[in-house]
């Protein structure tokens, strides 16, 4: 997915099943770097950029 240049992921500290896939097709997360992690109200917002 070359059109994606930033990811914002909300992490909830709950384990329920296998989770929801980030993308439907092949997606290489190695090209992204974590630039921010903000805790808020029991969740963590993660921001990744290329």
C-alpha cells in the first residue's frame, strides 16, 4: 500500500480472540517508524510514519 504514509493505531489492553487485521492485503510494516505513543483513558494511541 504505497498510498499510506501514516498510521494511527489505537491499542486497547484487552485480549479477545485473534483481533482485527490492520489491512486486508499484504502490508509491510517494516517501512514505518513509531513517532509517538500517547496514553489516554486506558488506551494508547500509536502514530507511525514512513
